[in-house]
C-alpha cells in the first residue's frame, strides 16, 4: 500500500485558519481536536477539519502546503468553500 500525504486546513468556530501537512491525517486531526497541536491551534481553538487533499508524493504535499500558506485569506476561504461551503467539520465522526 502506497503512503499518502495530506495537506489540510483546520479552522476554529470563528474561522481562524491553520494549514498543515501530515503523513497521518487522522492522528494529526485527533491531536488538534485534543489540544495537542501546535501553540497557534491551541491558542485559537483551531480544531475543525474544513478541507484536505492528498497525494502519494511528500514533496508535492509540502509544496502545496507552502503555497496555500502564502495565499491571501480570501483565496484560502475560496478553496475551503468550493468543497465545504458551510465549513462543516469533515472529521466530526472520525473518532
């Protein structure tokens, strides 16, 4: 089985956005949901998975994450809302 890498966007209820990359999306989302993410996500209660995409190439995932992090907030919102217009927590039933 091929290893997958995930670029993801987490958000708080007030729509503070965090973009990340992980080789283990479920584990990483669980960490964010249980205040074991980074300082920023803890501080702003960023614990809802609102967008993600995957690839089997780690360098593509890292490049995609860096590109998204460089985007304006408006462009990130557009990306999220193309697939998830109501900002639903895509991992709501994972755990």
